[in-house]
């Protein structure tokens, strides 16, 4: 059973000469979208008439790109669910992507 979706944004780089620990990376901004309609939060998911869920959220954060070596905005969506058999928590990354800051109209300190 799906409980929620986590949408997180990350500042990343693709330079091989820069050490980067992906295990300890922290998001620059994130939001949790609950599927269960009985739970409340500032971010939510609405179901359209066609049965497709729609997620709406505006992220607002100070740019980590100016004066840094980051040149990508990483996007990760994680599905949080519970096993039907034993109700253990399951997290599964369902979408990962990265957008070059060039496409965002942001200049970095290269």
C-alpha cells in the first residue's frame, strides 16, 4: 500500500575531479505528498476525474549554485509504502534525473 511520495531536489556536480559522497547527500529542498486522504500536510496529492493523481508544489530555496562547483539540479522521487504481508516500511526510488544549471538559466563558479 502506497503511503506517500517524497520529492527532493539536490545540488550536484558531474566533475570527476571533485570528491562527492552520494551516501551522505542532503536535499536542498523537499516535500512529502501523502496518498492517504485522512492525513494532512501543506503538500498534498489530488485525484483528477480521470483517476490520475496530480502533485502540485512550489519549491522556494536560496540557490546553492552561485559561487559553487555544483552544475546540476538533481531530482529524486521516492515512493514510501508498507508491505501488505507484514506491514514493514518499504522505500523505493521511482524517478531520478538531473537538469544542467545551464537549462535553468543559472551560472556557476566554474
